[in-house]
C-alpha cells in the first residue's frame, strides 16, 4: 500500500484540498471497452497445399491507426489495424494472412488540445497492443502455424513517420526534397 494523497484519478484528497491548486489538471486515461472489430485469417498452405521444397517463413507486419471523437464528452474511439503476412522466403509463395482491426473506447481528460492527437495515436494503441499480440498469436497457432508473437510496436516512431508522410504529401510536386 502506498502513502499517496490522491484517489488514483489525479484528484486532490479531501485531507489536502490545495494539493493540485494552480497546477494543470491531471491527465486521466480510462479504457471503457476493447473489442475485435474485424478478424480474418487465411491459411494459404491448407487451401493450396505445401509449397515444394523447404519452407523458410518470412513475416511482415503492417500497422495503421485511426481515432475519432465519440458523441459523449471526452470519449474517443481508437482503431488499430494489423496486417500480418507470411510468405516463403525461397519462392515468395504465401503461407498465411492475418488481418485484425482492434478497437478501444477511451475516456481522456486533462490532455491539452494540441497534444490530444499524438496522445490518442500513441498511448491508446500502446495500451491495446498486448491484447492484439495475444489474438494474433492465438489465431496463427489455431490456424496450424507456430504462434506468432509480434515484437513490440514503437508507436512514437510510427506516429512521427505518418506526420512526415503527410507533410511530404502536402509539398508541391515541383518543390525539391531537402
């Protein structure tokens, strides 16, 4: 047990009402629900048979994120989309394809407006990732392959790359790259 003087939500304790006086409100992030929005698994090996020769699996993972405001105050829906594709490194023949859209509804309070977008696109997917990883692992195992345990995703880098891509798309076509 700790000796903290707050109720776990960043609010001052009744015994110390001035504890957060003059400070910005504490950030509050609460997961209201998580869910599988869409899931698809295709075992190409089972459908078409084993590729001839030795199989050397090569796996690629693509991630995309989306967030939107919900009608309720301070509630946001965040969707993370994962596409996990395995192919034989020898002949590039497909082995399996797993596509998962995983969503969460979050209550977010105390985040300044200019920091809300990165917060939603980094912190919320980070909280959902262990569940996504487990689902992908279970589905690949249940699909007849060794369980695929995704490496952790660096959502900060992913966010920065997306911002850079958007800025690149806004540059006029005749402007040279710097």
